[in-house]
């Protein structure tokens, strides 16, 4: 079968599978996910063997050690994947929830009830655990997943897909409940992005270039995440102890993720004291600082910030620092250079915090807390399919709720419109 | 100024205007909309004079009488427009609503608060009242509107935009709160559709070709409405009196709108009795019937349904009719030919109604009520910006809530992530 025939078959059958999944009762989904979790653990030796094929190919292809690490499956990681599926199984079922219920003056009874989206195309890169996470979240929300993972993890993903399909077979379900795209050609991706009306949502995860390409070509709605250019603003009335802790945490705890801070803004009135407090621990943490003139006076080892450093997503131990005249300049800086992802203020001044909360147009606005908290698990959603930098459909950390839509159910007694 | 310079200016200033609008208190918006309503009424003579220019040009261009009627402004219609603005002013303010509020075990306090989307591009056709409706809904939801109306209504729309801007001036607001695109070139539209990151949402209203073109070219999220192919299924256990009333209402009360019925499905067990009851009133109503063999036996004057008649949006007094073996066949027909807009069952059987409600994947599912009720006003939203056939963001009738997003506000006390 050519890739086109194969994909045509997947897309054609996905919709039928979605109609089936929409009718699953909550308890059934729990059982199904429990079964998948057990199978993953039972087959760990085989999974590791299949994963070796990817690792071998990755070595030949010269993948970086970070990529190789992300690709690697171990007993421990497989157990964690299975536990992740069990955690999703335990979440509150998002489907069939009556969001609102009202009766019109003419007696018509209305309900707004959550329903699955239908068929979701996930595009992502190397980590095989993403395959399991996405499949579990789609099953829990009664959606059909079409998973287009990276070439690097193909053998691991195929093995995982086989395990899902064994479980579907056991329960008499369509094998098309979860679908792995085995062609990584861009032509195949483009074909999928044209399946408007048959695929309901596209969620690309990965590098910005990939995501831009998807947005450009997709006729299907896309929920996406471009960049996390997160700011921390240390206000005149900040508790500087908290500010140091939050700065270090936001920058250094895990610099490679989207909710890590990229730029620090400091009120000029506290700049001297604060930056002197911060200098040593930043240096000890191995962090490069790129600052404006004032910053370089106070942190002598800091480099000069170039224009492009503000608004840049470093994703490593590099921090841009700017001393600002006050809250207004900080707000203007965030508006000009931010990506509307997550921004924080450190202040004990309720008025300043109030202005910041009202004026910063980001999916998450933090007061006296690290930007690193911007995360579905930290927010208590119990799961995360991604973080949306869109304002449409889902914004910010996106859990099971982001994988649902709703319908209106209208009950009358022969009502006609006059 | 070239159109490109003009649009660049609009888009560049729209974002600043949006930041301004996001801070408006609810009472201010009420006052502003009240002022706009009064100005529209005060300037009715001028509006009618400007509208004459469109009518004159329309006559030369040979617009149909239906189009000319939709384009025409009269004292009465202008008063209705102003009343429409007052009705929007009275609606509950959709911004700053705390949708959820919770505290995490670590003490972090979270709130999910509604915010405006930002800048909304509306694309629509001839009726000038749409200009007023869209502007009012965007102002009430603190969004900036970029309005790209039809060429036919340009003079009327310019006059209305002038009235808005007078009101903005009086209140010291940015003139870019509502923006009329005065170029109807497709190149100008394409330019706007590329303004990702500067425009937050596109809502096209109009013919399917226009909408498909927008979806194909837009890099900005689009909420849209393709077709309303609405079905009524008359079940074996239907109250046939109700079924006749609902059928006539759904097809004939206003055939040219998206929530009118296009196809009638009848259970074979009641087909004879029901279609004989329906035949005379349908004929009296001037409705053409296109049926399958069984239908043509029972309604002798019916024409033969061709394959393309099922799933066709007639938007006129033409009804496709099919006799089905039962509920399952009706569901399969709707799945195959429907557009997931609005579908209705007529039945006194709770079990059949339950199955229909659960299995029909449409934005509105009706039981014993006419499809014509699928409408923002009928649902009690007090306004309608459109009806979405998407499952993403907003589905079905879309009121003020559909013009909002949300942000998470997270308050800690120096919280850092471990």
C-alpha cells in the first residue's frame, strides 16, 4: 500500500472509530486504559528491544546526546509511562458533562453538554512517551488520535501502537482508535493537513519551524504553541529574598522548557541591591547574563545585551536583564517582546500586582511565583496535552477539557418558531 | 495612501486600541454603546442619503431585488439598528468573569478569568446592519473590530464608521477601536489574513466559496460556518400532529436561512399516514418535494430525488424526503449527508430520543422542536455573531462568550518549583 492509500484508510476509518468512542461509558474507558497500562509493563522487554533499533539508527544519524537520552526507554521509564496512563485513567471523565442547563420562556429546555472533538492529529518529535501520553488523553476524552511522531522514534512508536491495538482487539474495538502515521514524508503530512471535515483539530508540538509550516498549510483548526518568552519583573516593592529565589528557579531549574524565564526586568529603585544579591548565585549556577548598561555596572561579569536578546527564547542558561524605570516600562517591554505565554511580577504592593494582572495579556500571569508553575500538572489538571499560546479554543496549559467541544440539546413539545 | 499603507496603519494601531479596550469598566461600555445608538438615530437622514449612493450603484450593477432590499436603509431599519445596539449594551458584561477559582495543595491561588480575544477580523457581505451588530458586539466584549464588508454597502458602511468614530472621539478613545476596510480587493483581504499575531480571530460570514477561500489562505484561526444541512427525523412513535407542524415550520417559515430543514426522514411505519397528512399543506405552501420511491407513492406530485439532493443546502422551498427503515438508518443518513449544524427528532419515545441525542454529532440536537430554534437569540444569548459549524473554540450559535478568551492568574507567596 502506498502511504496515500494507507492514510486514506486511516482517515476514512478514524471517523467511524470516533463515532464509536463518543458512546463509551466512563467506566469502560478506565478499564481500557488500565489494560493498556498493564500491557505496556508486561511487554517492557520487547519495547526495550524495539527501542534499541531507534537508538542504533540514532547513533548512526549522529543524534545529540540530549536527543539520544530523550529517545531512550528503560524499565523505569516504561513503568513511568504505564503509571502515566493509570493517572489519566483516574481523571474525571470530561465527556457528557452538563455545562449549563436552562429553560426558555417558551418552555424549550436547553442543555450544553460536553462532547469529544472527534479526530485529532498530533504532530510531535522524538520522545516515545509522548505517543503514550497523547493516546491516553485522546482515549480518555473519547477522541481518535492520529499520531505523527518523529522518524527517530519510529520503531518504538510502532511497538507502542501494536500494544494499543492488542487492547482494542481484546475489547472488540476498532483498530483505528489510535493511529500511527508511519510515513514521515512532508507530502504525507500535507495530505493530512488538507483533511478538513475529516480531522477536527491539529496539535503540533515541536520546533517553531515545524509549527509555522503546519499553520501555513493546514485547513484544519490548529492549536499551537510558538514560543515561551517569559518575563519576571522585580518591582520597587518586591521582597528581594523572594525575588532572588523566583529568579533562580524560573531561569535555572529547567532552562530548556517553555515556561522558563528568558528576560528579567528590574525596577531601578531596587536594582542595585537586588542585582548584587543575585550576581553570585547566578554565576554559581553557570548562567550567562546579557544586560543593559545599568545591569553591567552592577554585575561586572555580565555581557552586553544585543537588541535581539530581548524577546529571544534562549532555552538555555542565558538570561537577558534590563533595568526599567518602573511598572509602566516593564509592561511596555513585555507587550513589545513577550509571547503572551507566562509573565510574573514580584511585589508586595497590591496595587502594582493588580495593574500587572489586569494589563499583561498572557495566558498565565503570576504574582510572587515562579513562571515554572505554568503547567497542566501544577495547575491541577492532572494532564497536559500542550500549552497553547493561542487565544482561541484553549489557552495556556491544556488538559482534557481542551480536547472537548460541546453540543446544545434542545427539548420541546412540538415547539415551532413564530 | 495605498491600501497597504492604510491597512498597515489599521493593524498597527488595532493592537494598541485592544490593550485600551481590555481595561474598560462595564459601565463605560454601556455608556459608549448608548451614545452610539443615539448618534445613529440622530443621523438617520444622512445615513439614508449615503445609503442612496449604494442603492444607485447597486441598480447600475444589476443587483437582485432581494439584494437591493437587504441593502436598503429606512427610518424604521435605522431605529431597529439603534435598538439592537441598546440591547447589546444591556447584556451582561462578558469580560473579567471568574470562571473558576481554586487553591493548590502548595498554597498557590489560581483564577481563570475571561479576557477579550483582542483584534477580530469580520468578513461579511451586503447588509449594513451587520456592520453595526458586529461593531457593537466587539465593543461590548472589549475587542477591536476590523470590518471588511461588501463593496455594495461601502457608502453606508463608511457613514456608520464615521458615526462610531465621532463617539470614540467624544470619549477620548482611539479611533482604531472599530475599523472599516475600504478596499474590497482580494489582495487586501489576503494581506489581512497573513497578520498572524496581530489579528487574533477571523470570522467570515457569507457564501461558502468566500469562506473556503478565507480558510485556505488564513494563518489566523478562523471560526466559520459552512453549511446548514438540517434534518428532521419523524420517528415511528412520533406525535404526527407535532411532526406536521415542525416540518412545515422548519422548511417554510424562512427557507433561506441556515437552520431551515433541507431533508425530511420518515420512519416507514408512519410514512403512509404522515406523508398523506403533510402533502396538502406542503403543496399549499408552495414547496417542491424531491423524494425516493416510497415518498413519490405517497405524495404523487413529488419529483424524483437525485443523488445530490440528499445533503444539498437548497435554501429555498425545496425539500428532500426519504423514507427510512428506522432510527439507525436515519442516524446513518445524517452522519453521511449532514453538516453537523442542527438535526431534530420527532418522537414520544424517550429511548429513541435518548439515542438520537447521544449519537447525532451536531452543534444542536432537537427533540420535538423545529430546527429554526437554533439561534443565539432563541437560546437566550441576547446576541449572535454567527453560528459555528466548527467544534473548536465556539460551536453552534455564538454570542458574546464566543468573543472571549481567558487567562490564568496565579498568586503565590514566593513560590518556586521543586
